[in-house]
C-alpha cells in the first residue's frame, strides 16, 4: 500500500509538470505571436483555462461516481455475507 501511494505521488507530479509545461509553452507562444491581436490572445487564454476547469470537474465527478459505486457494492456484499 505504501508503494502504491508513492507511485500515485510520482504520477501526479509528472502530470502536474506536464500541465505546467503546457501552460508555459502556451504562454510563450501567445506572448511571442505578434500578428495576433491582444483581444484574441485573451480569448484563447480564457478558453484554455475554462477547458482545464471543465476537465478537472469531469474527472472529479467520474471519480466520485466510481467511489460511490464501490462503496455501495461493499455495503451490499457485507449485507449478503450477514444474510448467509
């Protein structure tokens, strides 16, 4: 169990680094593009941030649903074991 926790921390750190790198590269790209007006850059940045928030919410709700389903199945298994 302790190894699994360390693996999860490593995976989360790698994912966090990847997201930070992607945001950094996007910021550099928006900063250096001189042909694109500032308003368009703002819309792009807002779109990326809103997409990120939406993806975080989707993952959270899927995780919550899976956790709830697991909890319900464990309760049903315990009830069935008591009945036997």
